[in-house]
C-alpha cells in the first residue's frame, strides 16, 4: 500500500547565522489499518550514508490513533539502561525514534516519540525555533507525563535468536487536533530514526534514518519526509 518518491526542498533558517538547508526527502502513503500498512525501510547511517543495520517501519491509522510498528534487524547489543523510566534520556542508548508533525511545512514544533528495547518510552513536544537545532537558537522540550492515560502506548518484543526487536506503538490523533474518524486525507511530516550502541562503544552511537540528515543531528525538520493518510 505504500508509495515512495523524493522531493527536493531548500529552506532558509529563521536565524540569519544559519545557512540554507537543502534536503531531498522521501514520501509515503499510509492507509487505514483495516486495509493495510505503508512500509518504509532504511539501511543508511547519518550523516555519511554508510551501511547501517536494516530497519523497517510500518504505518497505518484507525479512527482514533496512528499506529507504527518498528522492526530492528541485525541487532546484536540490545543495549539499554535498566534504571531508566518514562521520559528519561533513553536516547543515549539504543532506541527507535519517531518525529511527527501534522501539516506540510517544515515545523518548528513537533512530537518526538522514542522507545527502547525494554519498552521504556520518551514522548515530548519539541520547540525547535531554527528548525535545525542551531547553536544559540531556542530549543525547548515539553514532556507528556501521562502517556498511558493519554492513549500513547508501546509493546516491545525481543527475539535475540533472530537478532531483532519489534515495538508496536500507538499515538492518539487528538494530540494533533485531528478528530476521531477524520484522519483520512490528512498530510504529515515525519522522520524515523534508530540508534545503535554497545557497552564497548558507549556513548558513541551509530545513527540511522529514513530521511538521512546531513549532520549527526536528528532535529532537522527540512529533512522530515512527507506522509499522506489515504
């Protein structure tokens, strides 16, 4: 059910000290979950686009939520911090990340969702004034402190023999002011990321992305891909 193509965008920063960003971004069509799923795969590192462990994301929607299934292939380390809980800095270890914005422009504000191999989640609204996390520009985080109450969930399964881990996540449409049953025909900007790190290499990480950024920085909204709910 998915269709992919690329669009080239050139966006000037809101701060004059930052250069114009030009990005060729992918697109995806995602159907209702009752029909199927839109699928993306990536195997390129950020920013050098070298070989990266294969990663897959399947996207669909229902009347109330966006559903995403993240599959990490070629996993060796399953490295996480057992002491961490909701909204801790799980991004310092191995995680899947999903940045989401309802609309078509390069956003300054978007939702960041992360899940670790032990099913700990991070969810927060990000205010990224420069759109590229420029030095000296405002960059703020507003946490969602009751994700389960809000209806934001994840279920994660590890298969160490197959060298995979899979997280099935659900995020309410209402967080983006999309009323129940109104998702079809909406347009979104998204990007998907994965970090790989081991006890031997920590804190240095290998970074991968669906729409690779041109530096080791996931918070670059001109690189967000386009997603259409069909």
